[in-house]
C-alpha cells in the first residue's frame, strides 16, 4: 500500500543539481575506427525555481525552503505545503509527511496517513490509521472495525465515530 508516488522533502534538503554541459570527446568503434562526437556540446538544461525553492549563488543547486511535497511542472520545480490529495486509496498509497495534509475525499480501509502537523479530511475514515503531531479534523465520520485508529497530538473532531479507537492529547469533538 506504500507507493512513494509523492516525493516529500524537508526544508534545506537539496532537491536538484545542474551539471553544466561539457563538450563530447572522440571515441572508437568496436573495430577501432575513430568516432567523432556527434556534437561539440549540449545546450544547458533549463530548470526554473518555483514556489518555496532556494537557489545557490552559482545557480547550480536547488533546495527546499520549506517542508512539503515536490512538484515538477514542465521545467519548473516547486515545494507545496500543505500536501493536498483527493481520496487516500490505491491511487495514492499510504501518506507520510512532515507537513499539513488536506484530503478532499476520504481515507480508505487499511490505508495509513501520517502527518507531522495537522490533518484535514473532508470525507470519512474507514478502518484506517491516521496519526498526526497536530490536530485531526474529519468532515465525515470515523468508522473502525479491525485495524483503524486515530492518534493526534492535538484535538480530534468528526461528525460521528463508530467502533473508533481515538487518542487525542487535546479535546475530542463529535458533532453530528
């Protein structure tokens, strides 16, 4: 269930290095005939720093300015916080990040969501593991059967809970 399809990075982490092009050099075929390089040099690769990216003074090293998830859009690289996904299921796999997590759908059965900060789930949690160092806010309900649990360093809020195992260091709010 863990797919690593979302690349999480930490502030200060180097995420890309540009290597300047170098001219090609002569080689040989398997029969020993000299082989000239196809071109004298390559064009420099275009990489643009997007949102929350720090660039070194020489312009060759790109690093994350914040904790978040890495996005590549064309030639631009960015770091986004919070992590935003639809439903957590086979399409995303388990989520584990140091930033806030916003889930516009629900968390499917037997999946795991771990966040270093707050987790907002607009749908429901269905027998899944959700752990946060901050708060967990659920727009729907928390339904647990066998393996599900919710653990929060802050508050937990949901519309309802059925068979739920919930541990919150802050308050617990159930408001149907």
